[in-house]
C-alpha cells in the first residue's frame, strides 16, 4: 500500500472509522487529530489528510456534470461553485465526484472551523445526546430540554465575548441579526415608555396591526455602505454589498454611513487613512442626529466580508463605540463571518481594545449555530412571546458548537491561526512585489488568515484556481478573499502560495 493510499484509506464509511476506535476505548479525536509539537518541525493536525491536491479531470468532471444536471431538475444550481463529495473530504481538503481533491481556503463561505469529517465532531454527532436532540427536536421557547442550560453554559456561553453573559439562539446569521435588531427596537421603546412595567396603550396595540405608528414606530438601524448583514427583511435593509442581494425586495428607509476605504500599504498612508476614518465618523454622527427615523443602534462588521474585505483601524471602531454611548444607541457587532478564531482572536472585536463591550455580538457560520450575545438584562423583552419562534435555535447545532470549541482549545487553534496568518501574509507580500498588477491592496496583516487582495482579473483567478488544486473565493467586485479553516497550517500555506504563484505567472 502506497503512502497516498494509506492516507486516503480514511475515506471510508464513518461507522467503519468509529467502531474499532471506540471499541478500544480511545477518544477518536486523539487517534487522528494530533496537537502540534513545540518545535520547528510542524506536526500535522490531521496526518491522514492528503499531502497535496490531486487533480484527475477538469472541474467539473464527467461525473460531477451528470450530478449537477440531475440536481438542476429539482434545485436551482446557477450559483453552484463545485459539486462536492463530503464523504471523501477530510481536513483541509474538499473532494468532488471525479477524484479531484482540492485544498479548500474558502471552507463553505468561511463556515467550516476544524476540518471536513473531523473525528471529534463525528464522535459528538453520534452521541446519544445528539441523537435525542435530532429526533426529539424541541420548541425551545415552550418545551426546552432538561439539559439546555448545561449545553449553553458548557458550549456557546463558555466563549461569550467579555461582558456578555446571556445568549439568544437563532437559526442562521440573517436570523441572528434580525432578532438582535428586534431586541434593540424593544429596548428603545421600553426606555421611552418609562420602564419594563409600563403597559402598551390601546392606540399602540391597534396601530401595530396596521403597521402604523405609534405601535410600529418610525425608528431605524444605522449600517454602513458595502456592509452585509443578511437577507431577511430587516437584515437586508442594512445590507449594502451588492444590488443582486436587494433587487425587487421592499426595504426600510434606514440610514447608511460611509465605511472607511483605506489606502494600502497602511504604513505609507497613515495620515490619509486617519482623515478618511474621521470623515466616516463625522458622517455617522450626522446621520445619528439628523436622520428623520432616529437610529436605535449601529451595526458593523469588524471586516466587511461580502462587500470586498474592507478593514478599518481599532481607533475607528472605538470611535463608533464612543458615538453610540454619547447618543444612547446600542452597538451591535456582526461577527457572523469574523468570529470563532479566524482573525487570530476568538472574536475579531478583541483587536479593538474597546473601553466597554459591544451591547450585542451576533454569530453564526463557524459556530455551526447562530444567535446573539448580550449582557444588559434590559435587552430581554418585558413580556414573553415578543422575541419568539417555534425553534429558537437548535440543540443539535449547539452540541456541535461545543465540540468545535473543545477542538479549538485542545489544538490551540486560535494561536495557530494567528501564527500561520503571519507566515502566509509574509509570503503573499513577496508575491505582491513580483506581481504588483495582480496582487493589489494586500490587507489583513495581523488579522490571522483573514487576508485578501484586489485583482483586475479576479474572476479568472477564481476559475483557474481549481486547476492548480485550490478552492478559493472572492468578495466585492475585485477582491480575492482567503477563508481557510482554523486547522490550516504552514505546509498548507506553502501549497497555497505555490498555487497563487502559478496563477499569477499564467
């Protein structure tokens, strides 16, 4: 048996992988995922994953083409990037139906934290606790399971941002932001009425049923140009990334401030970037004080991820926090894409050194569940059923997030991401010097592997990347964005850099 065949032998039915290891009484995670050793020789987290990409056919290959055609009869495939075979995907590598195996630095739009077919997650997925949560899925608002508090305390809340000790669980990133906005509106109206014990007036109740004030108040959420916060009605009203996201959908008349468009390299544009950030802060304050439908909250991404990977300095975000405090607005940080370690901190806003915590932090993607954290008890509605739906989250996904957290801690993956990001950025800097026309505005230094650059041939690069064994994504109009998993290591970075160099040379 060749070394490659031995590595690929892990691509067998999960039951066959689990049975012998569980029979021996060994934790499956320790059998396949190894913690790195503290020496210059890097120990792979997943020794059984392929050592390099494998390209056997053009992509999509013949088997994938047939599968896509079949799927298209029952499901819209026009946004399809790649037809994947997840049973044959492992660690940092995604496989298709034709035997092609690609290094994945897009990871399901930044949503896979600890690798495909991660052994520790497979153990969690096959536990009696998970099985019960799946087959007896509870309507959490009415019939929470007996161990729901324990699941939250040992998982979701164990990584809560500093100062935030409660959570409202949701279904997806859009839902997390949508419910956070609702909490903000109820908080403001509670203040205006005089507190939690003030009753709704007859006029409020009647007018709300006609979508009119005062029951449906003329209030707003302030967001930023090029931002993305989801595709439900309120979250879509704060999304400003691309017209295709918004066309034909009615939207609220809510304000949008300019987000800083920084010049790179940062060290050569310090004064210009400082002026740009101050301009955006001044514009934000003007909108807060003059918009006819007063904002109750400001929502912002630490990095505008769908709008082009746009960054701003910690000073800018501290300025936003000061404005929200000054004008009695809530500060909502949308960490749906930036959270869970990708920037070299568990939460990206930890880079900012805020004087006080955000009021709410929304999350999803790498968490595999969703919701928002908060600390102020006034953000709980004053009456039941105001912030409510049938599911109010999913215990099965919360159990999975707990297993993800344990794997992140065991392998020290946040630190790994910070270190590998530094190494990867340095390699890209060298390529940018050799190919300055193709790698422009390189950004994300000191932000883990949350790295991007602009290219005039971005779409061509994304398409050709699969041919050199790399699955990579884009954002905005020109950005190539990197979203590798937290188990991405230096030897993966070397493969990526080699692939990028081939693309630039072509």
